[in-house]
C-alpha cells in the first residue's frame, strides 16, 4: 500500500466552512490539508494527521473560522490605489472636513500642477452638488478636479473650468450634464460624461504609479481576505487611466498574487466596430493570473444625480413626476445585437445596471443572445441592481444571469435617505436591492464592493446583507424583508463571485480545489448578527501560499 504524500500545509483545530457545513450526517470538518497548491483533504484532525510530515507547516486555528478566500466581483483596485496616493477625501463626512482635507493636501504639495484625487461624500453638500467657489477660496491658483465617492460626478474649481473652456454657452454632452446656477453659469459640478471635459486635461498617471497603485490595492485586499477579483473597468474612461499595463507587468514579474479577471471597457461612443479591438485586447492581455475575457457595458448612471435609467420618471422634491427618466448610455435598440455578438465570441458581459430600465434592458439583451446563440457558459452578470422591477426578478434564474450586488449600499444613510428615496417615491424605493427576492427566485448572487466607491471589506458587506444596517449603526433596518442569511451572504462573496470570475476550482473548500483560503479571527456564525463586521481576516492564502498574516495571527 502506497503511503500518502505529506501535505505542505495543514490548518487544524477550528470550524471549516464547507458546502455541507451545518448539514447532519457526520462530524463537522475541523482540518484542511494542502498539497501542491490544492486542497488534498478535508475532515477532522484525526483524519488528516497522517498527512503531516516533518516539512509540513501546521497552523492551529484555535477555534477560528476557515473559509474559502473572498472574491470581489466588481472592484476598481488601481483607481483606488491612485486615489489613496493623491487628495484622498474618503474619510471626510462633512463639508468642513472635506475642504480642510483639500486645503491640507494642496498646502503639502505646492509644486503639483493639478490637485486631483477624490472620494468626497455627496451628502456633505446641499443637494450633493458643491460649488466652484468653495474650492476657489482654498485653491485659487491651480486647477482642481475631484470625483465624488461614486465617481459619476466631479467637483472642479474656476481655474479648471477656464482651462477646459467651459462657460455658460458650453452645451451639455449627450451623456452628461454641466450643473448650472439660476443664471446659467456653471457651478463647478460636472455629472457623468461632462466629467471628461476637465478630466481629459488632468495629468495622466505614469506606468510606475499605476503598478504601485495596483500592488498597494492588492495588499489591502489580501489583508481583508480577498484572493480574487473582477476589475470592472479595464480601459480608459472619463480621464481614468487604463490599468491593463499594470496588470500585465505584475502578471509577468510574478507580483500579481491575486487571480484577476479584467472587464474590458465598452466605449459607449462607439458601436459594434469596436468588437474586433476587444477580441485583440483579450488575446494580448491574458498572462499568468490575469485574463481579460469580459466586456463591461455601462448602461446608466446613478440615482443620486438622476442618471440611473428608470421605467417611470423621477419625482421632484414635492413628490410630483418630472420629465426625467434617467440616461441610457448605450443605444437600447442596438444593445441586444452587441450582446449577442459578444456572447457568440465567448465574452462574458458585465453590465452596470442600476435603475429598473437598465436592468430590464440588460436582461432583454441576454435573452436575445440566448435566443440567437443557444445556451452558453459566458456567465453574464448585472452589477448594482439598485431598483429592480418585480417582473424582472425571476428572469435572472431563467436566463442564467448572475446578480452581482454591492451590499454596503443597502442601508439607511444620508445619501440614500436624502438624495435617493425622495426622488424615487415609496413604491420604487421599496424595490431597492432585492437580495432576498432574487435568492428566493433561484438567482445566483455574487458580491462586490465597487471600491473605491465603498469599503472593500467583504465582512462589512456581509454584515449589511444580513442586517440591512451599516456596521455600528443603530437606525432603522432598510427593507428588512430583503435581509439574507449569513451562509447565503458568505456564499455570494465566495462561490458566487468565483462563478462570475470563471474560477470554478475556487470559492469552495473541497478536495481538489485550489487552496485559496482565509482564516477569520472568530466564527461569526457563533455570534449575534449585529457583530458580524467585528470579525476580521488574519491569514490569507492563495494556492496554499500565505499572502497576508495579521500581526497577531
């Protein structure tokens, strides 16, 4: 009888989240063995002890939970890393704090030609639209360009407007809006496509800066237990720099430790003529742990600035219907043709679909592709899903479309309560982020953060998916009937996102799977739901190699 090969790594002495965890029929798993980068055994400490040899690394879990590595199905790591290195406003929550942060950054960088960065909170300013005068008072001599937290609008000063030639006579672009005061003068707030009027003038980042930003973001994500992700924008857009070179450089020199799927940007100013370019980029960019077999199509904007595409009009502050139904960035009549062609070429399509009209348009396009091409394994997914019409909920399962959710947004906070709900009205507001309805209909859920739009911490997202209250929050539960269970939320961040990322041998702990694993400092299943966000990742492994260890691990 052949002696089994000794494992390279054994983690033992704590609960293991397996596909059968919690089901009757045998002792729960408390140990996992890893050999040559893959899981070679799952069971009890007794069952794996013969796999421990003199060179085996043995990690005592001491009751801590071992689960598959988290995966983020919709994230922007390179912009997050670049933003952190510039005028980072993500920690400011008031107008005063935001302005103080801009002033401090400008004072500390007197030689910078432009002040760039971003991440400010819309709720810090009346109507979510700060003015150029606020920036002029603190940075009068240099242009300033600062996207907000959701990156669908940019705040600029008078110097930036002048350099871009934006005046009262400048027309709005077809896919954006220049905010204006009562007399028609630009206020310093540029929405959606209008951002490029100034964004195209900002100094581009260097290749070295983008690579450094990627590696900074990767360290941040690994420290949160994230082992793989889908970059939701690989290309250039509204002044954002293409991250593909950074990924390719990191993949080639081995510094890319995560498994990454890149979503190639669909240029909404072009049509089907760009498809051959996308095919060529898919071939050119695939290397090592980075591949680019997805196309990202942004169908609409966001509800806070009135650009999310809705079936029925937005309301005004008095509750009356307006003429605005939001913006469709891609020709709705041509979208089914585009998606059908991409599907036939084996591309996954990743939709930004926030309003109920955008969600319906995406599902209609997927249905057209299914009808023309037949079943496929392209695994289309729709991200954001803020408003979903009830008639469209069952279509996800029927069409095999994954619902990629950003759970942190499904909670009461000022941007939701002041800038969204009043303009949707009660009926539509009750259709927001229907996680439980989607699950009950048989849909597959994946999860992502949209970082730097919101925190990349998966456990914070799990907390909100289960509680529908922000971590540390004590306010009312946001649509409590849409809360989901802890196991379902963890599955969305593991197996669900692994499915979206076409990483079928990850996202689950079973023999033969890749050993992409995370150890939490506790088992959140043994604590009240209100304490989920208190858990944190202490050890992260990819292919059995440790990529993060907390100081107290």
